[in-house]
């Protein structure tokens, strides 16, 4: 990707945007049920361990909340130009402050679903970035990662983003999941990366992508229903596509104990050892 910005430039613009945002001192949590309970029973939310159960907080479990569109993360010292461009988008995600590494580059590893899944399956939460022949720069955040087992996965914190005209000195359009968490990520073994049935679908074999915003991911603020430029419309040819994942676990993830219905430690790796 031919970046026309220097490290930190986008973030300086983000800081300027933050100064222009009027923040409500009584800003709600964004969770309808929590807000409703808080208004009816104000003291109910004060106990962080009701009935001995630990209350889930956005600080500890950021991906249990919808993506934020008015807050931006700070780039890390280890971020290169491309990661400095992507990092602000990862505010309130498990990857916000985790060093990221490149796990899949279509131009290096090959433009095929097989090569894609070989590189990304089982690697955890990921962020994808791609560029079209028309100059659009777009991508998405997948908090669940890929496994290639044919799952249609729920993920309330998943989002898409775009610089539709490729102007990196402008703010990106960040488009959260709509209509609840259902069908956020389509994870088919013979398919490429896909957000919702139609939000973003990448056909690696033909180096193309389609996008239809609205049903599963928010439309752009200008009302347009695609991630791509006006000239490209809903279909675009791809020049580049890369996927980044975390290089280390958060402290919460390191100390997490799976419940009885989840994969236990080492179980998934054992199952995947039989994959061909």
C-alpha cells in the first residue's frame, strides 16, 4: 500500500477530532438493558459482584460491547506506518494496546481461500486492510478470528471501515455491526474473509470484493451503501490485502479459564492437528 502519510499523522488528526467532540458527562453505556436497569434501580449497578458473580466491565471485556465511533486508540511505538493508520480504529477492542503482526499477505502467501485459512485459522482476533484498483482503502475488525469450520459467528464488536477515496489524511468511516450481534462474521472453509452476508465479501480467487451496507453493518454517513468509491460502486477489484493479529495475549486472556461448553486449553490445537 502506497501510504502518503508519515507515522503519527493520522493520529494527530484524531486528536483534533477528539477536541471537537462534545462529550456528555452523563454518557450512557450504550447497552439498552444496562441503561434501563440503571434508570429504574440506580443502586443495582453499584454492586460489582451481585449474588457473588463478577460483573462484566467494558474495560476487561471490550469486545462484549458495540464498536465505538467517537473514540480513538493511540498508536504504539512498535507500529509501522500502516499499523499507525489502523491502530486508532481499534479503540475498545482486545487489540487496542497489543502489538500486532502480519499473518497473511495475499501478494505473498497467495490469493486463495486455502492459503488464507492456512495462515489465519486459530490466530484469534484480527484486523484486515485492503486496497482496490480504484484507490479505496478499506477493511474490518474480526474479534472472533477464523477457524474455517463453516460458522456464522456472532460478534457485537465487529466493524468495517473505509477511506473510500483513499485519502488517508481524512478520517476513516467506521461502520459498526447493526441489528445485534448475529451473523457478524461468515467463516466458511472454502471462502475468503466475510463480514455479514453482504457487508463485505472477499473473493480471493478472483481478487475482488463486494460490499452492501445497511442490513448488517451501518451505512456510511453520506448515505452510500458500499465501502468503495463512487466510481467502483458495490464491486471492486483488489490490489492488496493483509491481515494482522495480536503478537501477545492480554493479561485477561492469559488468566482466562474456559467454561464447560468452550474449548479447553490445548483442545482446539489438538483437533486442528488432524486437519490436512
